[in-house]
């Protein structure tokens, strides 16, 4: 590119392409201040032109026009002229999203989050109502509990979860006995390990851990199963055919989980105590016979029943949240993933909150 | 210009298979510089596999593919392949826009990756490309999820044109568009192809597109390209599938008035 003084003539040569653009921009910046009169742009020696190069030429020609001068283009090849016309017609200022006041953004986000939480809560209550009315209708025979799907789900959420639930419970029993032993040994009160393991496994840990594992395994599965049906319009198809999706999809899952979780909890209790007993024997020399005797004397059946009684409540909550989020899935795969994650987080959160509520209420009742 | 320079894609004896199922066997294809070539074929004839293979996303089981003089079936170093990819643009079926980025950022992404230009220049070129595909200026800051299907395709096209590619690949560009939108998209591709000197390779089922803008058509059947040529060659062919395709009720409806009259007189 060269600029001649007097009647300003600018000649471009070489390759005007994206790869050369950085260097070309530099040259255009050098030439631009010299534009103080009408001029000529010689494009005859341009070897290659792409839309990026055409854009730069258009900007250079624009510099003439912006200062109120005319400019003649000479020597432009026909194919380059077509491209330059197309680019000139479409060159416009970039429109970007406006930056907003950060304080306002924070406030707006908080407001939106609060609004969403309230809506979620209301939706969950409404969904709960739909399940309860459908279940009630099933009880009086006006709708039905589908037996086979319920059994299939019971196998998936209950039976198939046995290995992981028992392993986790056993290990937690081991850990608690070991940690308790190292503390209680200082006081020569080793035998109290049995009380420690008994109360915590039966009353709290057994059911809580089982509920958390099931929320991660089955709550998320409910969301992804129902959610992918929603994505494929299968839910709409059910409605059109005249099948109530709550009756066909939700009720069997809720029933399976409400039945399955207490059974899993019983198993978790047994494995947790077993883990504790094994560790107490190995680390403290408390024989299994002593362990069972002490357990029978000190821990009444109330502890066990309190633990198990929480199971159906947790189960209902997990199923409710899992199914509800499934119905909330919109068209995209991203929303399916987001809601599956949310359903795990929400159900674990709600299970722990409810467990805390149980503790307070039971303490007030002196149980 | 020699014949070798004229051919931008050369496929020889291509073989692809999944497990024991052979998709292509002894497939030959040549794409000439500056043409719009359409690949047609029934479901399951491996049109999409073909496209993925040409893009180097799938390694074929046999045969030789040369794209812009680079043999992609041979072992090439990363730098060569990167330089080649930079010269190819692809519009995937639903646009394949990055959902986290705005339309303008989507178009700017290849520019940021492959050039050292300033942010202002990249922004301006991205805005230019968004305008060239016929999107309104306010589409730039929008997220892909806020766009209609037709606008998503245009945004995807803008991104594929970001680096001024030599070859543009289109996967069913008009699928899912209404007839008016599809015709407008055809015009857009023809216009851009002429102005930017693109070679276009597209997969399409749209008979209107085939009639309106395609220079040559390649028919995939019997695991290879059974027929390649302009529309007149398709209409003249007596291959049963080709006859069914171009002379079936939909094929007849899509033919321009003049051609149909001539055929009715037969």
C-alpha cells in the first residue's frame, strides 16, 4: 500500500485476507491521517481478497466519506467488486450487551432466586396434592395402583441398592466403633462403644445414609426417566391417549420408594451394627455375645422404631422431588442434566432438614 | 489452472463400516472448486457418515481422501490438520451453536482461536458476518436459546463463515424450515457462494434446493456414488432409486414449470 502526496492516491497490493489483516490494519492506520482531500483507491494489484480484507477496505473508504471527500475506486476485479459490495452493505457497528450496575445485578439475582424458590415450593405442594388425590382415588377404586411397574421400581430402587447400602453402613459402623473406642479407652469405658454405635446407627446414621444414597441413586433416576419422556413428548402422548401420567408414572415410583426405603433401612441397621460389632471385637476385645447382651440391655426397641419410622417420610420426599423435577424438564438436554442435579441436591437438603425437625420434635416429646 | 487445482476434494475407494455392517465400499467422489454439490441418498446410506469422514471426524476403514491437497487419511501432524480445518466451514444440522455464548461470541470464537487480531476488529468482523447471513443487528448479543430454528441456522452459518473458508459443508441446511424460510436460505447460500467464492458441499433432501441452487448432485446408493451430475442427468437417469426420487410425486412438484411441461409431453 502506498500513499502519494497531492491528489491522494492509495494503492493496495498483495493479499488482503484474514491472515494478513493485523499488518494491513497497521498500514491503514498510517494512511488514514493523510486523508485531507478527495482521492483514488487503486485496487488493481490486490491478489486475493476475502471478506475480512473487504471489510478493511470498506472502513478505509469510509474514512474518506466521513471527512466529506469523494473517492474513486479503480482497477477493482469483478469478483472482488461483488464481495466488496456485499460487505459494504452489511458493515455495521457491533451491538453488544450493555453492562449493568453490579449492585442492581446482585439485587436482581437475589430477587429472582427468592422468587424461584417460592414458586418451586408452591409447585411442590401442588404436585404433592396431585399425588395424594390420585393415591386416594386409587384407594377407593377410581384409579389404580399399577402393580407390575411398582414391583419393577421396587427392584430397581430397593433390591438393586442393597450392595451399596450395606457396604456403606458396614463401613460407617466400623468407623464409629473405632473412633468411639479410641476416645472411650481413655476413661476405661470401652463397653460404652456398644451404646454409641447402637444409638447412632439405629436412630440416625442408618436411615440418614440410606436416604442420601437413595436420593443420589433413585431420586436422580426418577428425574432423568420422567424428564427424558417429557423431552420426547411421551408425557403428552400419554395424556392424549387418556392415561394420567401421575397415575402411570409417579404413583408406582412413590409406592416403590415408600415401601423400599424402610426395608433398606432395616438392612442398613443390621449391617451398621455388624460393622460396629466386628470393630469392637477386633479393637477392644468385646465379644459379639457381650455386644448383643449390652445392646439388648441398654438400647430399647424405641431407638430402632424411631429410625425406621422416618424412612417412609424421607422416601416420599425423595420421590416427590425426583418426579416433580422430571416434569419440569424443558426441551434441551442441558435442562435434563440441570434438573437431575437439582433433584439430588434438593432431596438431600430436604431429608437433612426434616431429620433435624424430627430430632427437635422427638426431643420435645422425651423420646 | 490445472485439473489438480480444480478438484478440492478427492475421495478414492473409500470404505467405511460399523462392526460388520459396511456403509461405503469403493466410493469415489470429486468436488470441483467453486461448485455447489449436493449429496443425496435414502436413509441409512451413510450421508452423515460421509460428511463426518470428509471433515476428519471419523477415520475410514479404507481408501484415500484428499481435501485441499492434504491427504487426511494418511497420518498428518496436528499443525497441518489445524491449518486445513481453518479452511473448512461447517454448518451442523441444528446449528451446533455453543449455548453458553451469545451469537456474536459464537461467531467470534474461531477468530479468537485462529488470529491475533484486536478485540475491536474481531467484534467488527463478527458483526459483519452476522449481518451477511441476514440476521438483525440485535441478534448479536442474544443467546442461541432465544433464537428461532431459522435464525439458529443463520447464526451457525455466520460462525462457519467466520474464517472465510474455502469449502463450506452444510448438513441438511433447509430441514425444519418453512418453505419461505427455506427458499430464503437457498438464496442466501447462493449469494454468499458467489460473492465469497465458496465451494459448497451439502447433504440435503430438499428437492427445491436441488433444483434451485445445486450445480451437481451425487447420489449415494449401493454403498457408493452411483450417479453424479447436473439435474438434467438425474432426470434422464433410469436408475430405479433415482427415478423414484426425482420423478416421484414430490420430485415432480419441485421441478420448475418448463421442465415439467417437457416431461408431460413425453
